[in-house]
C-alpha cells in the first residue's frame, strides 16, 4: 500500500455523522456526496478546501451518531486520503474500511496538535504504522491494522477484496 501524503485538517472529539453529512444531503447521488462533506461541522468549507490525499486528524469518537453509510462515502468522494483519530464509532470505522477509506488509530493526537499546525503536510505509512509531519519531521506511531483490514484497504474496499478472492479461485464474476 502506498504512503498517503497531504495537508492536515484538525478536528476535535465527537464529530458525528450529522456533522460529516447533514441530513438534507442524504438523498444526493453517491458521487455528489463529497460536496456536502462536513457541512454540518465548524469547518463548512472543508469540501472546497480538501485536495486528493489530504488527511483528517481528529480526537476521540470520530463518526459517532447514526449508522449512515453515506457519511464515510461523502468523505471518500472529496478525495480525502485517510482519517487519523484516537478512536472511532465502530460502525463508522467498519463502513469506512468497507469502502476503502483508510481510518487508523493514533494515541498521540494531543501531542500532534501541540507540535503541529492545522494545514501541515503529513505522510501516513500504513505498512510501517507511522505518521510523519513532513513540515516538522516529527513522527508518531499509529496502531497497526489487522491483516484482514489491511487487505481490504489495499484492495480498495470489501467489494473489490471479494472480487479478487473469487477471481483467484477462477470464478467468473462478470
């Protein structure tokens, strides 16, 4: 899996799915959800500012609230590279992994926020379980992913992982 490198967007704790994707955007086609990403948060301009590969760095309980699967999909459709948080709501984390959006746990979020600035460039190396602030050269460990989670993300999500497994068995999936 390639390293993910981009600008950081700092968030606090308890960023819920209503903040990630407000209810009024739920009926939008999946490919248009990105334009509504984080419109319910205190960073309503996120969708306009985010670029491919950028990273969200957040505190505890990211993705809490409802189980709406459109919330991680909206973030993925912005081009977001990954989310690094100290903890996640379980269903949000599972939904994100299943669509191929890397979500990793880092217990050093408070230290990262003290030693960094919003907008610093970070590089996430999932294989080495390491987050590096390119702007300051400081490094922070992340929790290693299970092999199953890593394989799902490397495939681009659960559907692609299953397709790859079926193809490797010689099954016709077209």
